[in-house]
C-alpha cells in the first residue's frame, strides 16, 4: 500500500523541501499551494527521481479547501498517512501598529487553515494511524519585538499541536510541530523585505543563532521526515526546535 502525504505550502521553502524529502522516502505526495508553475516543477522533480506526486492548486484559507484537499489525496491514492501544514506568512508589526485586518490574515493562514485541514483529514488519518506535522517557528517558543501577529499565530499553532495530539492519541494518530529559526527561504521577502534588507537580516542571523548561521529548508525537512516515520512512533504533542540554538538565547 502506498503511503500518502499531503503537504501544504509545497511550492517553496520548507514545504517544497518536505515534499522532496518525503517523496524520497517513498511517500506519494499531494503538493498543495497557490503557485501552479512552482508546484508543477516540484512534482516533475519528484517524478523524475522515481517518486509519485500530484499538484493541487488551491488557497488553503478558502471555505472548501480542506474537503477538496483530502478528497484529492484519497481519490488519487486511497487514503492519507501524513499531513504537513507548511503554508504560512510573516509580517512585521507591534502591538501598537498591527491592524485588525493584518492580525486576522496572519491567524487565518498560519493557524485556522491548519486547524481546519487537520479536522478534515482526521478520519482518513485515523484509518491509517497517520501523523501530522505542523510547521511552527522559534517565534512560537519565544517572544520577539515587532513580530506580534506572527508570534501569536505560531504560539497558537504549538497549542493546537498539543491539543490535537491529545484528541487523536487514542486513535494512534500523532501530531507534532517543528519550530525553525531563520531558514533561507522566500518567506521574509514575501513578508516585505527587499533584497538588501534580507541580505543584512541573514548576516545578522549569524550572531543571533548560536551555531553561527541560518538554516536550510532541507534541515527542517529531515526532521519532518523523522516525525512522519515509524522511528518516531511514540512521539506526539512535541514542539521541536530546529534552529541552531536560537530558542536558547536572550534578546539580541
């Protein structure tokens, strides 16, 4: 029986790396995102390497997205063994200047979409005693100035992870989260940083991460793959930092 993973945010960054890594482990991947061309490229790369993947272009925040995503995976491969909630956004803003709309947009994509997809996939996951991995952030574990809505959304993802883990544990479905530090992706540039600011941000990250560098998407994907594998079969409800030690530090 083919093991099947749904990966949101699969067109770039950690979601893309997770799709490639899970496919290399032999899982069929439903690659979900909004960028059709990028999804097609990811799936072509997986298929060229002997893997199995299908793109699905959908906005995960829309009302019918969870049903559509689960239906696509089960129609293609007959079930769901894993769900990776990697879709997300970031934006700067303090408690003084974050607008209601900006706060709601952050919560809608980073938190609500993950909750709704876990709920929609729960029956399929229970049938195969599958696993969920939510992509959170070091900002879910630690507070940072000027990052209010993002930090609150990721702290909520961590609590969603723990609550869902308890709810699904009797059915042998595991739910965990990974909490990356700064990882070299398009996330911050899509959140408003231009090339110069982003280059300076990555340089500064050498001083804020004890291991002296930003991370790679593949390093987070390796942890996601472990949490999807039988090797982690007795691990649930964990929020695991993969951040070069960033969560251990004081404000810098």
